[in-house]
C-alpha cells in the first residue's frame, strides 16, 4: 500500500471515530405556522443547480477514494445514491490523477450508478488538464473544487502554497463544460471569500461549514505530537456561512453542507438560502456500522421528513422555503450585526 493509500484509509478511520458535536443549527428557530394551507401532494422539492436539475435537494457529499477500502465505500455510496435518486460527489481525485491503478476506486461510482448525478472532485491547485481528466474519468455532471487550506497546514505532509488557487479556479471555470462547484471542506465561507470567488466568475459554492467532519482534528491525530488541537474550532459554522452568503444569493447558487445531522437541519439550511444540502459522515457512519440497507433507509427517511417539515411550514417548493420566517439566537444575531451583513427579507 502506498503512502497516499494509507493516508486515505487513515482519513476514513478517523472520520468514523470522529466525535459528534451538538448541531450548529440549534441557533435557528423556524416560525411555526398553525394553518399551513397546503396538502402534502402539493410539495415538490426539485431544485436547480445551474444547468443541473436535482429531483430532491439532498446529496451525498465528497468523502473518499484512492484505496481498496475507499473503493468499496464508494461502491456502497453509489448504490445508496442510485436507490434513493440523489446526487453524489466523489472524494478528492488526486490519487487517481497521480496513479492510474487507483482510478477504479472512483470509477466504480459511475459503473454502479450510470444515470445518476455524479460530481467529480479536485483541489484548487490542480492544473486544467487534470480537471478535465477528472470530469472525463467519471463522465461527471459537475466538478467540485475543494478548498482546504487549514487541513493542508495541519497535515504533516500538506502544502503551504495557496498563491495560485484563484488563478487555477478561474481557468478551470472557463474551460470545463460542466458546472463548477467551489466547496469548502468544513471550515465555512465568509463574505470576503464569496466576493473573491464571484470576482473570477464562480456561480456555485458549497459553504461547507464547521460542525461536521473536522479535518483539523483528523490531520492533528495524524501528527506525531498532536500539537495543533487548539485549532479544532477554526472556521465558521454552516449557519454562519449561510448568513455570510445572503448578500450573494441573488447572483450565486448556494449549497450547504457541514454538520447537517437531521432533516430539520437540512430544511433550516434551505430556509437560510441554500438550494440543496449535503450529507457526508452521517451516511458513512450508517453504511459502515449498520450496512447498505440501513443507509438507504436513512436517506429515504431524511427525504420523507424533509417533506413533512415543508408541509407544516406551508412551503410547496424551494422558493417558498426561502421565504419561511426565522429567528436567530443572540450569538448568530450578534455575528450578523457585527459583520454588517445584509439581512434577508423575512
């Protein structure tokens, strides 16, 4: 097993043992509506991400690939995606771009789910030629470009040069023929980051905030001295990141992932402006702990409960969920005020 494959397996093991924290969405209270005035059959949560239509605003987010174990997990995740009719992103494809023998650990996803919505995944430092190869490798419907500077800094073998990221992203956006999603890996996004991305033509972002899999925790566990645990709370939560994104939501498509633990969290993320919500560790833990059928049932239950919550909110579609009134906790309200963020019309 190569060093890269070993690292991929370490990431999976540490993600599975990762402590679960309190939901970061507890600071958002949706305003109850006593007479919703709709029936369940009125509800359609179909959503649009650029040219992509998703039948449901839920997706399995990037996790793994690049080792035998990772390939087996991707086979299971692709089966879940196919059986539940939700989109799926692969994990970082750097391993396959550097070693063709590892391509099957990613390509298995398209083999299992030939007609599903699949997102390729690369880092912001990857050259244009490799971005095109990643898309071609999976016949991908979209390309995620992940941003992971804190992870790189804590990773023992991580990079320290981020100076060409914006230039690379801009070049990829102008050249590939599928939608490009710029995605954080769990540290959230700020208005300043969104302004940078908008300036180079980015149309779709996944704000992926703190609260889910914590890659500082994972990489610190891999450090011999485990001496950077003090950074474990770095970054913005997903709710904070969604508040940061609100001034941009008329111009950019916002996706939300990071710490979504329940159907209510997913609905709250949509109320705050997201077009869809991504799940990672919850699906990984379920499929590895309780098996494939249990993980499929988890997603089906998630979907059914999201429709139930939309019903009691009186919201027939994504646009109406975006208009649901909410109240922020003092902490979130303080963040919004101190950051001078444009408040969404409620």
